[in-house]
């Protein structure tokens, strides 16, 4: 079955630490990939997306993600996290004619 | 326990007709969200309810869209005078509180002919 996996349920980092959140999917064929973030008290917001082209995608707030087709992965990275990055992060995958599937989410806590 | 449920799962309507989409959140969840996913595209935020506070309607694309949440539980999204560009999957999500993980319903696929 098609699925999206986020292996880290809760990540705790200190400010200035580097971040990498894993996302793997099981779809075959062409996919569109997304990372969403939910800050406390807010709705989901798009961080970045990949449709085609350069597999290294840069998003808002210094986030980036790399699409590695051979590994079916789309990991999210940030070189230096801030306290304000504390949030829940969701990876999502969609294919044309299919609904979006979300990973279970990763809660990031950044300690000041 | 039961998750977020939405009805109908599929709705086909004619241009110009009104439609109502229903969301039953997880019992006890105070936050409820509506999103729209157009074919092959990402998720678009529509509206957010939190407890008894005034809803955040900042994502509603036009005044043809409205939503209400009765008794802090069930929510209805209404689209008046539907247009073909309204065709999408409408997703509802709920969370225990404003800091908590959202749980998504299966969605309603709306097709406007």
C-alpha cells in the first residue's frame, strides 16, 4: 500500500543545532512532495515543495529538503534551528489523480 | 477509537448548485480545520475553529464559501453557487488542542460538472 513514513516522532534539539527530519514514501512513479509545518496554535503551512527539477529544494525560514529518488526519500534539513522552529512537521506526498497522503508528523522541540 | 469522519465521501454536483460537506471530529478535540486539495496539488488552508473563539476564516477563497461548527463538535462547510474550479478534495482535521497533532479525515471529493 502507498504510505508516507516519518520515523522520528519527537525530536529535541538545542538552539543552533542542525536538523534533519526523515521522510520516506512507498509510491512508484512520479510524485509531488511537500513539507508542512504547524506552529502551536496555527494551521498547517507549506514549508516547501518539490514537483520537478533541482532535487534540492529551498523553502521558507531557512529550511531545505532533498529529493533522492533512488531512496524514495525527501528529508527536511536546517543547518541551525531556533526556538521559534518548535512545531510539528508533516511530510506529504501526492500523485496526479491521487489524494495527498501525510506522514504521522514529527514534533520538534527546540530548547532555548 | 473513532477517527475524524467526513461525509459524503464523494459528491458530484452541477455548476451553480449549493453543496454542504460535513465533518465529525474526534470526540473531545477542540480544534477543527478545513483544507482543500486540488488535483495533484498541495493542501490549501480554508478555515480553523478553536473552541468557542471566532474562527480564522483567512483561507476562504471567496464569499461563496462558509463554515460553521455547532456545539463545538460537528462542522459543515458550505459552498454556494459552485463553480468548476471548486472541484477538489476537501479535508477536515481535528486536534485535541491548539498545540496538538492534527488528525485528518478521509476527505470529500467534490466534482462540479
